C-alpha cells in the first residue's frame, strides 16, 4: 500500500518542495502555520531544529524522521513516523540520508490544550512519538496524508482532521494569554516585571503559571521569541538579497550588541550565525554573502 502511494507521488520526488500554508480560519488561534517539505537526491545532512515560539508536530510521508540528538540530552536518539515536540531552549539535531518529506505543524502554546489535550508545560523540552500524545489520531493523520494526492489535498486533510479533533478550552488563565501575546507582539522585548504588573500578579506567580501553560519561564520565552525573530530576519536577508550586518540585525531585534547576538545564537543554535546560515544554505558562502559582520569585528561569528 505504501509503495503504491509512493509511486503515485514519484513525480514530486524529482524536485525539492517547501511550502507554507495558513490553516483554516477557525484553527488559526491554535496553529500558526503548516509546512510541507519534500526533497530527494540531495547530499546527506544534519539539520538543526532550532528553538521557536511554537510547539512542533511532524508527520512524515516517506522515511522516518531521524533525531540524532534531542533538546533533552536524557532522551536517546530515535526515528519517528510522527513526532510532537514542546518548546525548548537548545537545538535538536535531525539527520537525513539524502531524502526527507513530511508535513510540519506549528502549534501555538495556547492551543496545546485544545489540540493535544494537555498544557504546553507538560511537553517542555521534550520530543515524543506522536502516538504518545495524540493516540490513534497520530496514525490516522499520517494514513490520510499518505493517501492524499498533492499538497493542496494534504493541507486540506490536516484542516479537516484538526477541526474535528480540536476541543477549544478556556482553561489557561487570561493573564497568561495576554502576557504571551504581548511578548510575541513586542518580539520578545518585554520585562518580566512589566508583564507581572500588567497581569496584577507577583513576578513569582506569573513565572509559575506562565511556565505551566507555555512551557518556559517568561524570561526564557522572551529570549526564544527574540532569537526566532533575528534568525528569520537573517533568513529573509538571504532570500531577498538585502545586505545586512550582524550588528544591524542585533540592533533591530533588541540585542545589546553583536556580541550579545552571538552569545544567544550559540546558546540556542549551538553554533554561530554564519555557520548556521552556511549549513542551511545549499551553496555555502554564496548564499549568505549579503549577511555580513560589522567593520572591524574579528569574532568567530563574523561574516566576511
């Protein structure tokens, strides 16, 4: 059966596909976006799964997802047909042998209760087999995606399955939801004291309730949001050909300076910005030549 489906989609394997799609309107408070990916015939590689403000659900289409290192070092390497991951502050290392395909869902932490049946805090730092969290739904979703023809049909399947499964809830405190949305809107440039004051809570109480619902403390989450913003800015500069220095990127995203950006990149990605861009790019330095170090900077994070 799987072989028959693979033959039907053989034409898609001949070229790389990376697509983003917004979910159905009713799901948008719960899911930020879907991403479909398929590539084959490329060199084997290891990809860094970076911290972001979203929980991750991955449903593979062909080969299993191979995670050689998890954010929680106590979790052994493994392969997954479906995976659910919580918010984390260190990268996962994902390995492929030259081909990979699947659908990735970016779940909002405030949507975790509705879609996963538990608060995001229970998944903090974890990668789990999808069946451990979603039960039989994980297998059903993968089966239906394998039966679908083309990306439009696959995304429609995800819409249909999630819409049927979602159980909207108001179990998370309004104060936490407001603090999280304010943090996202500010690109992580908020203070814990300011969020606590806005909530009418002590910083300690906010820290506990926020961690339970989001999966990170307010300070950790703000750092992740800011990091996610700057790495997307760097990717955007690469894609558009915009010339950008790391010092300018640091200033635009609220880092103290370029050295601060380099430290945060090292903490969250496990490497410098230049190395990450080189790893992600298909043509090495030619791909990220528009992202450059500031004049006179000799740090290992500089780009010439």
